[in-house]
């Protein structure tokens, strides 16, 4: 009959190795999460800047009514612009120019 070894050393090394690997994996996961959180914070700050710029631009024109509201991480702008009857053309030239100005502001804000 073979006699079993009662030395605890191999079991201790296995336990230490498992704890080391688990701790290392935890550090890797935590480090990655903070990078994601930093990027989210940067994106939220950029969205808030765009929101402020667009609100000030929309407030310049008294003829265009709008509603801006935050829905989670998104900001939704509802513009109330009059169109010509049975047409996709905006009624007045000033409103058309204003919509182009808004589109340009959004594009330059997104592109950087």
C-alpha cells in the first residue's frame, strides 16, 4: 500500500497561485473599468457643451420654439418650425437659414 505524503507545501503553493491569479485578474478588470468611466465622463461633458451651445443658438431666434430635455445620456431637441402646406420646404427663408446654422453648429461641435 502506497503511503500518502502529509506535507502541506504543495497545497499552500496551489492556494497562493490561485489567489495571485484572482487578484491580478481583479486589478485588470478594475483598471479597465476606470478607463471606461473616464471616457464616459468626457463624453458627457462634451454633450453638455454642445447642449449649452445649441440652447444659446436657439434662444437667439425668438420665432423658433423649441424644447430641450435630457433622456438618460441623450439630449433631445424638439424644434417647432412651420413648413409650407403639403411641402417639405420650410416656410420662411430666415427659418431655413436658422436650421442650416443649427446643423452647422451640431456638425462643428461633433467634429471637434
